[in-house]
C-alpha cells in the first residue's frame, strides 16, 4: 500500500520541474518519500495538494545533449530540460545502477548543486529504488540526476594535506565561517576560495582512518544533527542541509561499488563543511529542551503534522541518528528541539 502511494506521487509530479521561480527547489518527491517511509502515507496526497501551487511545469529542452558532449552543459541551469531528456534516454537504455555508477563520480565534484538538493533528491530516489524497482522510481532518479547536472557547482578544493583527523563535532566547530553572510548560497560558497583556513577544513575528513566509510559518514550526519540544535537558529532552513546532504550520500552507498565510497565520503564532508561555513552563526545558542523526556516518535510526528518540507527531511535524518545512538534520550531531546525550530508553532 505504501509503495503504491509513493509511485502515485511520482506519477503526479512527473511533468513538474526541479525548481520554481528560477532557483527554489521542488521538495515534493523528497518529502513524500520520507512521509511514506515513516508511516505517514495517508498524509502524502493531502500534503501534495497543499504544495501544488509551488510546482512549475517541466522545463522545455533547448537542444539535445549528446553522449560525448556532456561536459559542456554541466552546471548550466538553462539546460535543465535537456538534462531531463538526457537521463530519460539513459535510463530507458540501461539498468539504473549502471547509469548511477557512471554518473556518480562525474557529479560528485559538484555536490553543492542546488544548495546540495541535487544529491539529496538522488539519495531519496536511490533509497526508494533499493526497496522496490518501478518505472516511476527510475524516472525520479533520472529527474534527480538531471537536477544535479543542471545545477552542478564545485566547491573550493581542499589542500594537499595530509591533515589530522578528529571527531566530526570538533571538525564542524573548527570550520571557518565565511565573512559575508548577507547574500545567497552561491555568493557565500564563492568566498571559500579566498579563505586561508578552508583548504585544511575541507581536507580534514573526520573520523578514524581505519574505520569503514559508512561508519565515518554516519558519524558526520549524527554530528550535524546534534549541532543543528544549538546553531540552526541562525538559518533554520539552510543549515538542515549540513545533515541531509551527507545522509543522502550515506543512503546511496549500497548502490555504489566500494571504490566510489571514499570519494563519496570526502565530497559529503566537503558539502557539510561548506554549508556550515556559509550559514553557521558566530555563537552557539543553548537549545530549548522540554522538561518532559521526549520520545523519538515525536520528531517525525511533529514534522509531519507541520507539513514543513525541511522539518520532514531533517526529522528523517534525526530518526536515523537516534537509532545509531543506542536510543540516547539526549539525542531525542535535541532532535525534538530542532524540529520545533523548523516547524514553528
């Protein structure tokens, strides 16, 4: 039943574009996947009804992207329609895993695409496909890959290193803030190239070098979830992506060959560090923890009840972090405080 609901949503949004108003991301497929996964399938169609006025028609193509010429239109948002057509052709001719494995290393250097929404949308689509392969889910993967390709945006590179590694929370606290936080994410990320501290932060991927990639990547997600409670007040929406971008990469690892895992970890950390640099406040603020002991079920329930797409996506990451914590009540309390910040009253 829940599987069919998700495929119904994919069919409803099949002719919509990846953005609206020229730059705002279409969150419908991502939020719907989370709601269905966590047992809120009955809310999905009503939620999509209220979200419908934020959807625009699928953009038209300009000219066909030839297989051998994919580099030229990479990162050109005006070619979004062409990229949608391109990946529809790719996925019609080959298995989705083959297409994903070919394009993942091409797209990974531009992980900042669409404020990291390109990789996030792909991560949700892959998780759905790993559950059940359907035409609608394959088409959704193609839409995610197309959005990532159209908005492909590289980050300033890390230094040569080697840099000492540390725990993810300490690493996040050491990320340098961009000096001018008045404008949008592209203007903020552009400042990283001028930062003398950024190369070391980007290169110092946290975690023990002997640990496996999924463990290190999960620890980055967990640290970003916990840190949001004390820093998210400065930019509640944008700082969500410090957790959801690496979580999308973590979800995709099972569909990738292991040689791609380490570069995926490096790129995921760079994305988390970049969002942290771009939007973190100068000072932490103690989170508003409720006196009563919160239950983790409150996190997703509160997010689903609010209907806020960013609260829904963050709650998804927070529930995973709680499960990995060994049911730590502190993690549950921080997660509830964070979702309250996003969901409002």
